[in-house]
C-alpha cells in the first residue's frame, strides 16, 4: 500500500475500495478490472484511491493478503475447536472447509484461482502457506508424537502443497471426471496412507 490508513475515516475508505475491488472481480473478472471502475464502485474519486494504492495490482494484493489471513485463522479455529475428533475425521472436514471457502463469496476465489500462477509468490500466498504449515505441524504433532521435527516438517510440506494444488486445480477447472465428494474422500485416503508410512 502506498499509505497506511491511520484515522477511522481513512480505514473506511480503504475498506470500501477493497470491497469494491472484490465486487468488480466477481462481476468483470480479474483481468478486466481497472482503478476507475473500482473507484466508481467504491463511491470515491480516483484521486482518493491513489492516495492509498499505486495501481490496481496493489489493491488486489492487499485484498488477497486480508483474505488469506482471515482464511488461515478460520481454518485454524475450525480445527482447534474440533479437538475431540480423530485425524481420520479432521482431514476430510478440513478439505471440505477448503472447498466451501473456495466456492464462497459469489465466485471471487474461483476467479482468483484461475490466475493464481501470478500470485503464488505473493505475500498472500506466503500468509496462507504459513497458516497451513503451522496447522499441519500442530495436527501431526498431536497425532504422530513419535515423529522427529524434520519428519513432521517434511510430511506437512508435502501434504499441504499437494492437497492445496489439487483442490485449486479442481475448483478452477470444471473438466474433471470426479465429484467434489469423491475427490475429498480420495485426498483424505491419500493423506492418511502417506501419514501411515514410517
């Protein structure tokens, strides 16, 4: 961001700009949005928008950064509050949570996922990766206490990245010959089989 909002009014303007950007992305597509379209939808002048953001890419990056933070925290909260569940129950529940989030907000995430190659090294991607990695470490340490730290780290990395990549490809492409429920079950079985290996 060009300038961090300090006062309440400035924070509201930035929030309106980000909400407007999300609506524009849903309505017009990620590649078609412009700063004038976002400003118009937000009800602010283009000059006001440029006080906080240098260009549309900065707006998108900030929007994705906030979404990633909220998503990561929500997933952690969901898993931590399900402490009574087994690993066999938590994994499909977490995968379903991911599918539900990806399909939420009127297709916003699906549109972003179609262009994720442009954002996979962004701050938003790093935030998501950090949350998921921390969650994986927490979960697998809870159920696989016999693993050393290196094993825990490596297994978490492989599971999280392969599962996320598969889910993202599935949601952003309608050409797969498998239902979402089947994919959730297959991914769960794959993860559990991998966890069972020595």
